[in-house]
C-alpha cells in the first residue's frame, strides 16, 4: 500500500498552489454534480409512469432564481479565472538570475545542455535551493518534460527522465566532469561566424545589416511602422522567418535559416545573440 499514492510527493515549489486549485475545481464540480443529479433522480422517481403526481404544470417563473443561476456561475467562473491566471503568471515567469538549461525533446529522449556546456540525456542535474530556468523545444513532435505526458510514438512510455538535486559544490564538480565542453555562448559565437551571420551583421560588412549588440530586450522599429521588443521569440523568428518582421531602414535580404540549423544550434545562436545583445553597440 506504500506504493499506492493518488498524488506524487510535492517536489516543486509550485505544486502546492496547483494542487489547491485542483482540489477547489474538483470540489466545485462535485457540488454541481450533486445539485444537478439529486433532482434528476428525485424527479425521475416522482414522475415515473403510473405515479399519482400532479402533472397539471401551472405557469410559473421567478426572476430571482433565474438571475441567481446566471449571475452566480458568471461570478464563480471569473473568480476561478483570476485565481488561475495569477497562479499561471507566478509559475511561468522566468526567475531572475536563474541557472540556464536548454532542453531539446525528440523521439524518444531529452537532450539537455547547461550554459557552461555540459550535456546530459534524460537527466537534469541541478544545485539545491537555486532557481533553474529551462528553455525547451522539440525537434519533432510535442513532448512534455520530464515525464512525457504527450503520446509521442512507439517508445513514448520509455520517455521518463529524472532530476538529480545536488549540493552546490558537488554540482560544480559535476559540471566540470567528463569531456571538456565549450559554453553555449561560445558555441553560438562560433556558429555566428561559421554560418555566415557575421558576414552581414558585422561593423565592416559590405551588406547593410543591423548590428546585434545592444539589441536584446530593447525596442526595434519595424518597416511597417510598428515597434516590437527584441525578446527570445523575436530573435528566433528573425533567424527562421526573417521576412516576417523587417527592421526599419533595412532591405529584406536575410535568407531564412529554417531547415539549415538544428534546434540545438538555434538555441546556441540565440544564447549568443542574448549575450551580445546585452552589450553596448560598438562605435562605428
Ligand atoms: C545576407 C545578409 C544576412 C545574413 C547572412 C544574416 N542576416 Fe540577419 N539580417 C540581415 C538584414 C538585412 C536584417 C534586417 C532586415 C530584416 O529584419 O530582415 C537582418 C536582421 C536580423 C535580426 C533582427 C535584427 C534587428 O535589429 O531587428 C537578427 C536577430 C538577425 N538578423 C540574426 C541573424 C543570424 C543569427 C544570422 C545567421 C544565422 C543572420 N542574421 C544572417 C542580413 C543578414
Ligand atoms: Cu511521449
């Protein structure tokens, strides 16, 4: 019986909040199920064929009851919406100063890379009591991390990973163990040159292309007159669909790199763009 648990142990800081919400929703559903089903049973018995119940059906109506069952549920759903939305924003907001881990799902495993470069598969090593932010994507179908809950193909049931929580010193040792690896930003820097990005996006390039230093998190004026913020999504879109949002003052000459870069390479490039994006632009 020890093995039998309806809920797994609450292992994350947000599980309490999610569980409370879950119980509240369940309680409300049970309440309405009772309110609806008890009268159904009662009336089925009372008005069964052959019973001597009064079937004259006089006209009746009550504004109070009708507005009550309209306004009550509206109010209830709005409260639930607000509660859910607040919890969602709290849970999904990326914590500041978090340890960065990039995760790529594929049939049928997760490939992880820490900012320092260390890679692992189906395991996530983290130091205890620190915040960790994972950037996740998939190179094929939808998966869910770290116990796959999306049916993703034949070996879906084997897509089970584990989180290893370590003392900070042990984590530092673990990061440096195994083959030496270059940091994600360093790999992105190399890709930026190898894939020809620097051929256009460099101060001395023959092409008229924007410098990417100082770009990250800043507003970008677009050719159509609107403004966007250069967030992670914008960087990703700029690489994969450059024609979607043209930067004001530049021509649509950047080729799309969709299909030419792996998901890992895109993440590494974005990590590099974020890194230089936080630096001041070079003077020209
Ligand atoms: C042929 C030249 C060329 C190449 C190669 C090129 N780009 Fe661009 N890129 C441009 C031009 C021109 C723009 C501005 C027009 C636009 O938004 O498409 C741009 C826009 C961008 C932007 C948006 C910048 C802003 O200020 O809004 C990013 C990010 C970017 N490129 C990244 C890359 C990356 C990463 C690579 C390599 C994988 C790359 N580019 C390769 C020419 C190029
Ligand atoms: Cu799966």
